[in-house]
C-alpha cells in the first residue's frame, strides 16, 4: 500500500480543506475538513490503494464508490454516509462525505475502552439493519470495520465505505484484521463476509482488540485470518455464542442474519439490567426515537419491530444447533421435468453461506430508486414467524385445529378448512391444497425430492420464470432468506391475475436434506391480504408446520 501525506489546510480536489486527523486504522484515516465551495463542514477519508493499480482501475474505483454509496444513502436515509465527491490519486482514494454528527467507533473504543455486551449488541443491531438492506440489493460492503461505523450521541449509527470492495485487485483495501477468510484467500465474497466482519466488530467492541491482530503487513494479517484459530473471547458474555458463530472460517457454517438478529435482540431485552443499562422499549409506528437512560444505543425502529415479531429463544436455540453441524442435506439437483412442473420449486431457502436476510424482519418492498419500476405493495413478512424447534409446544389460536396428513406432515388450520385435493408428480413429489371451499383463499403444501442446494436460487431461477408468464405477475419485495425450524429456507411474495381475480401469494420453501424439501404457499384475494384473520392463518401455518 502506498502512503500519501498531506499537510493541514491543503485542498483536496481544489475543494476540500483538510483541518485535522481525528481517527486512524490500518490503511485509512479520517480528517475533519471544510468544503470551501459550499462553505460547510465535512469529513474526508484517505484510503490507501495498491500502488500497482492502473488508471482504468482508479477510475472504476471512484465511480463505484460514488454510485454504490448514493444507492445505499437513498435506501437507508440517515443510516449511510452521503458522499459529496471521491477523488483518486496514485495510491490514494479521498472520499468526502457530508458532516456526520457522530464519532467513529474506532475513536470511541480508544477513548472509552471496551463496551459491555449490551451496548455492543445495540450497535451491532443497527449495523445489521443497514447490511440487510444492502444485501437485499445485491450489495456487499466488503470493507466493514470499526472505522466505517459512526456512532451518534443518541446511539444510532451511520455506515461509510460502501463501494470499495472489488474496486482493485487487492482482496482487502484497508483494515485487514476484519477481512473474512474467504476474502483473505482472494475468493469471491458475498453477504457472509459482512457477517464475519460484524462478528469481528462485536468481538473488538467487547474485548478491546480485534480477533486477529494487525501484523504490520496486510499479507501477513490476511494469512493469520485464514490459518490461525480464533482467540477465545473473555468479555463477550451473552454475545459469546453469537460472536463465535459469526467467526466460523467456513462461510457456510456461519450464523445467518435472522439468527444473529434474534440473539442481539435477546441480549438487549434480557441482559440490559445486568450491565446497568435500560433496553429501549418497542417503538410504535410514527413514534420518535429518543436516547435511553445511560446512553445505551437504541435499536432502530425496524430492528425493534423485528425483535417483537421473532420467537427469539426458539429460533436461536434451533439455529445455533444447526450452526454446529456441517451443511449436510444442502446438496441436491434443481427440479426438472415433472417434479419441476408439479409446482416448480417445491422448496426455496438459503445456502447457509449466503448469510442473506430474514423474512422475520420487516421487509422493504418498494422498488429501489433508479430502477424505473412501480412500487410494489407492502410486504407483511413481519407477521410470519419461523416455527418453534420440534418438540416445543404452543397453544393454537381459537378456531384452529391440527391436521395430520397421510403424506407425513402436519400443521394447524382453521376448523372450517378442508383438504381440497392432491396432485402427484414424478420422484414422489406432491402438492396438497387446503381451503375453506368456494373461495380464493388457499394453502398449498408441496413436497419434492429433487430440490436444489440453494433454494433462494430455486425461487429466483426455477419458480419465478414460470410465474412471470402469468397475467399481472408482480413480485412483492426481494426473495428473502430465512429459516424454518432451524432449516435453510427462503420467502417470496407475489401478485398475479387482474381485476377482481387478482391474488396475493406468500411462499416459504425449506430444505430437509438429501435433495428433499417442502414449500408452503398461502394465497388470498389481493384486496384481502391485510385482513387480520388471513394473516393469522399464515402465521399459524408457518409456526405449526411439521414434517
């Protein structure tokens, strides 16, 4: 990495006057600065780039940083630093962002020392919320580190640094201690790399040092990340299992985002008292957020809503158990032939290594800015919960009964619903449909023994192309990874039909292993999707389904 030095008061790009350095980490430093053109304060980051980068690479670096940061700023208002400009010089990238009324996490840790687990969980949940939005748009941060996280006085956070990953041939531009093993090996990275970095940041916040120390040379640090075992955390307390689950060197074995969210929410709600902090109470829609007593970080409104909806203990227990296993049962072939036609994509889920989003968190279902697509109706995945782990009991709502199918599955349905039919296909596949009769309401349970290894891709590549040929097809939101009874799964919602025949469908598919999988599809008239009774049917079916 080439080093570039400037003196205070020097103008960058003839516009930004650098005043003083206020934070540093390996390969990166932050300056308080002034935008002389607009006569306003700003922050300028100097990032060291490989000296071997050619001019085309440098141009791509600037363009990608500006473009990606702007996309994320529009998707996460107030949660992502607004880039004013980026300037590339040989060996250096200067990035100017609007003034952030917060302190870099790096500086906070230097000034205050390690945080207690509750404070760390609050910051981690804020970061996770922004990452979820990025991952839904196919954006991986790839350069996440404490220096890229600014903490406001109220506890909320602002993320910077989007767009840096992949702009040069170097596996990691700066802060190599927070690179994931796959990134350190210069392999293609995805959301799981950001989850590793989040685990490393949680470790640093509580332990006061990164899990893999900086060895002075980027290459040496990256080798340590890939080869050395994790130093056992001593101060992470209730975050220990979460941190260890995120810092698994095999990306397929890392905790998924829904599990991490559930764990962080649990720490905030159950452990705050032990550390002298008060966990923030759930915020109702439209209610302003305020700093809690003691200055503990607030969860964002979306994170709080997700925490209320999750069956926290059951999800964490089931998923953490799965995290200790290998990815057995994930391999398989995608549906083909009759099996595919018997309701294509009998299962859709998440490869454990993707670390993609969760259907139990609130879903953003409007189209991304700049895509030119019509805003889709609001998704209601916040109301659908993963089922408890097998063996747990939960009282059924009034008016529901458990139906046990001869095909080997069971679930709770309204007492007036009946089995309406079954369609069988090749390879033992079938689809059983339930409903109240003479209504557009329906719940279909599909089984297949030829399910692909990444059910998210099954929804996207195998199911959606067929649905897209239907009149009025429109997907609602993103295909979201989640879990069902601790198994890899994914959710998808869509509209189809026209006029009074227009319907709204929610589908969840999940893997059983050995190429086997189920999917549940719940359909209502589009105009009735929001009805509380309909949402109760969906929520109860997902919670009680057993196979």
